[in-house]
């Protein structure tokens, strides 16, 4: 029942069965309907989320009111506004469900207790933070150095099948282009 | 002699005297002349640096060949291209000394051994990563949401006295404005 998240832990740390049990007890789980806000910009992000089923998006809204999607988080992905979560400052980003989803979540006090109980999790979350940083940096440098088509192919490679699950406007927002331009690009690349 | 870095450790973790000794043994130290490259874009970042004296800059160069400074790292600051260091992928950013400097540095194999020897350092570097992420995110959102003058005042607050130490062109590059505009802004704000 909890195999997905346990396998995810196992990617970076080795846990004995009793530690797996202990760890799971620090997480809560809930179902969220499509379009539910898990975080709004300006609020403090109280939770880190792990997606068991469905898909979330993390995004910010610029001065002109336009959304920019930083990432899509389907099954087996973690997300939060890392800075807001760990510093308890207002979030720059927002998190919303793009599908009916089921998520695990953990608060900072619970996480600190988990670190006390099973110190190996310091390593796990250090690595998650690094991965989050990498994604964030790659998002920014992709916008700087790559063409829209390269970014589109990168997206398809990272998230196979995602295109069929979410609205075109969200993919366009992730790529930093208009939906019309995305549609044109898809026709030209024959997909 | 190593008081600065020991005090820096103490900001996030409590080390017994013998652990301080053990930890220091994993770091090397060297002097670097002004303008020395500690990392060039495209290389793998082999080290994390802690500045004992002097000042480094972390920056990237855009498609048109223009430099964008992500941050200044004077005494008591850590820096590296986090993604390149932890993943051994080519660095997006470069690191250069802006003054004659003295730096501690540690490689990834040494760091992994430090984690084995004193697991508390997992926590220390998790927090450093978070702080690095926060700085990086704030840099990006500042460019999006704040005026050049607000960014200038933020810089002065974060780095008191730094303006007298480094070239105006570097401050302008950090603020994302031209040196001429920086000069005009300084006159207008009466500094």
C-alpha cells in the first residue's frame, strides 16, 4: 500500500523494516480534487508533498499576472516551495492539483522529529533539496540557452505520457510559449 | 586560526572539540590571487569553498556573452555550483576571486567521508543547500518583481561595505543594470 514512497526512500537511503514503519508514521495522506490549491503564493508552505497518484504543478505568477510553471509533479515526485517550507517565509510559488490526486505530506515539526528519530533522513532530504535545486536551475538556464523546441523535447523526455494528461495551456506555460505556438510546434514536429 | 569556519559550523550543528579537529582535517586551504578562476562554466565543480578572507563571485554568462552575477561571497560565506558539485555534471556557473583571497575547500569524496565520520554534517550541508536555494530563488524573483533601486538597497543591506571593495561593473552586473545606470542611481539616492 505504501510501496511507492518506500521505494522512493530506498533510492537514497537503506531503511530496516521497523524504520520504514517508523518513518511512515510521520506522514499524513489525503486525496485532493483537481484544481485544489495546496499552496497559494504569499502563504507559508507548511508541507512537503509526495504524489502517490495524480499530478501537481508548482508555478509563480509574474507582475503582469502571467503564470510560469516551474514543474509538473506526477506519481513518485516530491514537491514544495523549498524556501518557504524550511524558512517559514511567504511562498513565492503556488502548488495546485492538475488531476484528482492522492498525496503524502509532512510538516516541518514532523520532519524535524523524523530527523531525530532516523538521522538517515537528513541525507534523504539533502539529496531531495539538491535535486530540487537542479530542476530549478535547469528551468532557468533552459529559458536562457535553449530554443522552445529543445525545451519541448526535454519535457517529453522527462515526462513521457504527460502531454495526454494535462491541458495544453499548462504545457505552454511550462515552456514559456503561447498555446498557439505550442500547437504549431507540435504539428511541425509531427507529434 | 580556524575560528571563523568553526563558528560557521556552530551556526547549525554542535560539535565536540575532537569533532572540530576531525572535521577540519577534511578541508584543505589555499590562497588565491585576485582574478583567479576557481571554476569555469562547462567544467565540473570539484570543490565547495568557504571564504576565510577576500571575496569570490558566482556568475553565469548568457547567450550574448554578458555576465550575470548570482552572488558575492566574502568572508564567512560558502559557495559552489551546487548542482555541478553534487552531480558531477558540467557547471552552468563560474567562480572567480574578486580580491586576493584565502579559501577552505572540500571535494565530494572528502565530504562523503566527512558525512560518514560525523553524520551531523549531513544536516549542516542540508541547511547550506537550502540557504543557497533561497539566495538563488530570491535573485530570480528580485529580477522579476523588484525595481533596480530596491535591488540596490537590498544588496547594500546584505553586504555592508562591499561597494567600496569591488568594481562598479560587478555591482551593476549583480543588479542587472548598466554601470552608467548604477552611477546615476547612486547620485540620486545620495550615496
